[in-house]
């Protein structure tokens, strides 16, 4: 049934997206006021095998199509230009910035050559404590553990272990949906405990956790900085700020910026909230630390009135955007969501406490 619903949604999206292709929006909203920020995570040569988070990747073919399609309508500019109020007023066309969260290895290996080919600038948000330390993202390690459970015939043990660990999680089978639900429930636990929790799970199930870095290195970032790529902090350890105490939250925000300032890379002091989670205290610390803006995962567009510490983005992944029609449908859905927020006054949130 979930597969059928997704197939129907894709069909509707393709049909609607084919009819959109932007003339309708041009008539309904002043074009020079619409500025969008695209959000990516991974760009892969081909879809991954086994369990994986479908919301985390696009293929190289799809990503290149995105750049061609978006450039037909938007001026693609560095993020730092898009958030400058004077650019909002002077721009004759809507602006678009391209961003990547997490600084995955493939951002350098796969996405960077495509960006250079098309002369497109981009911003990459870096979890500084996970660079070159041989440690990866806990949710990626958990996904690998689920795949190993299947390979080793210990799915029942996997289900029983996490059922005992996470109250309310009791699926009958291990599926992509049940694994996604498990990750969502784990995100509600104290962020600092999650890497150790996953590491212990490997041991309890008799499997070895292969320590490796999922992220690009500082030397790669220095090379990318010479070709139109800027970098901003994504915290130190990719911890969800709203689950942290004040001291830990402050450390994630201040230390990540200080670390990047010493690495001789194209640093722009814009923060990306891990998991898109923020609160008033987080924004106060960002302002105190010297950041000029922050990006969320909230869907929508941005105008000169948008709070710079609550910038909206349009998250794209393979399944919802692998054709031009689906891409434009996804963009329009986000623009409409932003229009509704604007009408409700949500753009006037007090983001400068």
C-alpha cells in the first residue's frame, strides 16, 4: 500500500509539474521577490543498495538536470549574495542558492565536478567534529547495522534489541519504513548519547562497527574553496540543538565556527541547524557568536523580509525530483507553502530576541 500511494503521488506530481513550469507563478507573484535555497545532502553515481534513507540523495544525472532546469528561471548565486538585502531589491530575476548539508564524501567526489562543469557556486555545511576523525554519522551506522542484520540472518535479534531499547517501537518486520521510524524515535533521545548507543548495538548483536569518516577532508574543502564553494558550520558533532543543555548548545555553535576559522577555507558565517531544529536560545547564541544567518529545513522561499536566522529551503531528493516535471512540482509545493506562511505572518517571527 505505501508503494501504491507513492506511485500515485508521483503520477500526480508529474502531471501537475508539467503544467506548472513557472508561467503560472509569474502571474501570481512578483518574480523578483522569490528567492529560493535548494537543500541537498548526497549526490551519488547510482542509487544505493539495501536499506538507505531515500531523502538523503539524488543521483548525479538528476542533480545535473536540476542545475540546467533551475538556471532557466533563476539566477544561481552564492548563498552569501542571496541573503544580502540589496540583492533582493536589485535583482531582475529570482535568485537561487545551492546548499549541501553534512559535507558527505560524495559532495567532493561527485557533486563538485558537476558544479564546476556548470560554473555553479554552492555552500556546504560542515559538522566539524566529524571531519577526519574516523567517526561517521550515527544514523548512517545504524542503517549499515540494519543491512548487516539482513546479511547475517539476525533480523529478529535486531528487532528485539531495539524494541527493548526504544519504547513503542515494535514492528513485525524490518523495512525501510520501520527503520525510518526507529531513527525518528532515537532523535528524541539526548543527542550526545546516540553515537555510543549505536556502537553498543553492534557489540550486542555480535557485529563489528567499521570506523570510517563519511565526510570530506579539510584539504578537499580548500580545493573547493578555490572554485566557488563556500563553507559554513553544521555544529561540531551534528547534534540536534533542541535536545541539548545551554552549555552544550553554546559549544556546538561557537566551537564549530572557531574551528572552521582556522582551516583556511572559504568560510561564510551561516549556520545550518542539524535536523532543522532550532529555538530562541540557539538563535541568541548564533548572533552572539557572530553568524550573519542560519538555514532551516522549513519549506518555502525567502524575501528581504525573511528573518536571516530562519531562512527557508527546498529539500530535494531522487524520488520527488528525478524528472523535470517532478522537480518543478516540488519547487512549486515549497513556494506555495512559503506563500501561506507569509500570509499568516510567520515570516515576521521574532528571530532577534
